[in-house]
């Protein structure tokens, strides 16, 4: 073989070898660039994940506070509703009772059984402190058996007075009246106006003296507050 032919053979690389080198170089470049890209992306994504966790925890805490407040409001509303229902039930029970208080908007003063120089014996009724001219109503349906001055026959200490006989055998008495609006033998209904309060007779000031009796006459009174309470009326 000639020298020229040998030289030409040495300087000609194979096509496959050249292609291999190019591919290897390209792969190395890709690996380097990929690693760099991953290295660059790693630190940037880490704070985003932490922020997401913090935001999630804060959102959960806010929801818990909101739910707690809502539960407290709901509980308060339920308590208020229960109190209102209880009040209405008590009011309905009193309205359903066959008895009632003789006056409205009052203050209790001298009570049943009190001692004092104002009475010959212990106080025989319950006093309701009200202004002169306050409407007095029958506490239960019945028939008027006493009405007039001198306590309607019970004595001058009562002033103008009324006694009503009720169907269950009990009697109610109203004293120190300024005006009487019923007469003996008249039937009255619960809540009917029968008189106006006053300061007549042996009275230390404007009020209604009220009694519940076993008979029409003085000396047979029972505690009117206790009696009314048993009938579903609280005074």
C-alpha cells in the first residue's frame, strides 16, 4: 500500500464515532442544565410550601373562633327563648286560674298576721298599696253579700267595704274603698270592676285591704296570699 493511501485512511474518522461524541456531549449538557434547573427551583418552592401551611393553620384557627362565637350566640338565643316560654307559660297558667289579684300595679304593705297598734287583733288580711281611685276587681265570680259603709256591717274600721260569696264556699272582702259600684245580691264575674280604692275607715294611707274568709263575717279570714298562690295566682 502507498504512503498516501495510508495517511488518508488515518485522518478519516467514522461517521458513527462522530455521532456518538455529539450525543454524549449533548446528554452531558442536558444533565448539567437539568441539575442546575432543579437546584434553582428547589429554594424557590420551599417558602411557598411553608406559607401554604401557615395560611392553612390560620384559616383553621379563624374558622374555630367563628364557630365558637356562633355556638355562644346560639346558646344565648336558646336561653332567652326558654326564659320567654317559661314566662308565657306562667302568665297563661295565671290567666287560666279561676282566681286573680284584686288590683294591678301595686306594692304589698301590711301582711296577714302582722301585729301592731293599728289593729285590735292581728292583721286579718293583705294590704295592697295603691293610689286612691285605683280600679278594684272581683278576684273570683260570685254574689255580693255585703256592700256599704261601716265595713258593710263588719265595723267602722273597714270604712266602705264589699264582701263577695264564691261558689266554692269561700268569701272575699275589699275594704277602705272610696267608691262602691255593686250592690247586695248582684252577681259578679272574675275581673269585673266592683269599686275604687280609697282611704276610708281606720287607714294609715291609701290602700286596699283584702281578705279571704271562710264565712261572710270578720274573724274567719285565712292568709289571702297563701290561698291565691294555691289557686295559681302569685301576688
